């Protein structure tokens, strides 16, 4: 087993003999074991120590295993800890209730040491894989979905759409039916004001999930999505995605972190739009494009993008953007050829936006 000394298992069991025997098995396998004799004590230890995995009996006085799982699921620090139920009851309704609540596995007493250790190691390995950043490619997506869900059908139900430049994925006011993953290409998300002026709210690159914000809210799309170039998009059905989130707390936590990052990015962008000059806003948009689509910032970056799209990113008139870009060209910050813009001096643009 890999790095077991670093792994802490919280064992919650009211039967003293079972508690002692189970703890001994885990300790012999080099796990650090915390023990609790009831659910309330178990919740307290979980909050204090944040273990790597929890093994918990269901039928306990004061607070049963379902209550423990419910309380820990409400706290962000403990919500995605792998959770294995331990019980002498093997009825299907108990199993189903535990899994619906978010348990990761279920061991029926009496069990032997091999069953216990296999269950613990399997859940720890799976959780570690999910926590790692998946390779942002079609193959990486399939691997992530397979490991996260344990349902081969989720990958099988995924379909891939080949889209042309300017082709629309969804429009403002329509209702979400899918989660999207950009395998190749570039996509913009935008909304229009009452006068029909377009404002770009997000840019997506290869390896990005998108379209999930409104999907999770259960609301109509608040913006539209269009390809900036020929693109390849994986489409995951809404029901499969919701099932994945509800059935795996680690995956849910991962998407919550993605969502939180996007919200912070949007807040920063809105502040920049409110307080920066037009030159700073155009510089910021060019920096954003480089940051989004190129790894090596020391090399020139070229992208075919319309002046209207730059105007949408900066919330200003197209004519103003054209004038600013012309100034930037004279200052050798960029080069302009047709619809293509080449960023020549990323460093100076970075300083200009501050």
C-alpha cells in the first residue's frame, strides 16, 4: 500500500469489541486510527482532525450513522471525506438510503480483515485520483468520469459535437439539457443588453467545463455560447451529470471549487470594467486572451478575433477599440493583420492594465 502512514481513518462504533478489533486491523495495516464510541463524538473528532476516511456504524444511540453523514455533509471541510457504513443490517432499503445520502461504500458485519482493508484502500485510492487534476483532453475526461462515477454509462452517454466557427451551442433564455466540455477550440459566452449590444462574460479554452452554472441553478441560460473557431465539444446529459454530483461527494466538491473560481474571476473582471480606462480595459482583454490560450508568455501570441468581440470584452464601442488597437500597433505592443491580432509585448500590456 502507498503512503499509508499519512492516512488517518476515523472509526465510529458503539460496540466496544467490534471497535477494538476493527481498529487493530487498520493499525496493523499502518493506518493512523481515531476511534469514537458514538455518533456525536465521531462528528466532533471529524471536525477537529479532518480524517482521510470515515468508517461508521449505522445503528448507534444518540446519533446514528445517517445523522453523522448528514452533519458532516453540511460542513465544507468534511463534506467530501470518503465514508463507509458499517452495519449488521443488510436489508436493501438500508443500503439504498445510505448511498442516496452520499455514502461511498457499505460493509455488512461480520466482515473479515481482507474485506475491510480492500474497501478502505479502494475508497482512498479513488478519492486521491479524483482530487488530482485530470488531463484536460478527451481521454482525460473519460478517465475522470469513469473513476468519479463508477458508471460506465456516463462515458458511453457522452457525445461529441464538431462545430464550425460562429456556430452556437446555446442561447440566452433556453433551458440547459447538458454539461459541456471543450476538447478542442475556443468558445465565448456572452449576453446582450436592452439595446442589443453584446458583452462577453467568459472565454473557454481546451479542457474547460462550461454551461453548468445555469444547469445547477435549474434556470434558463443567462447568456449565449458561440464558437470563436472550429471546435470539438463533449456533451454530457444533464441527468447523468446530476447523478454524478449526487452520488459522489468528492466530485461535487471539485465542481464547487471550479464554480467558486469562476465567480471570483467574474468579480475581478467587473471591477476592472468599472474603474479602468479604455486603454487599460483593452490591454486587460489582450492579456486575458494570452493567459487563457497560451502557456509561454514570452512568445508572440496570435489569434483571429473580431474587433466586435474585443469591444464586447471591454464593454466599449467597436470604433473605440479600433482606435486603441491602432495606437497599440504604433507603440509596437501588437501587430494587426486582417482579423488577426498578434500580442508582441505581453509584459508592457501587463504593466499598463495595473
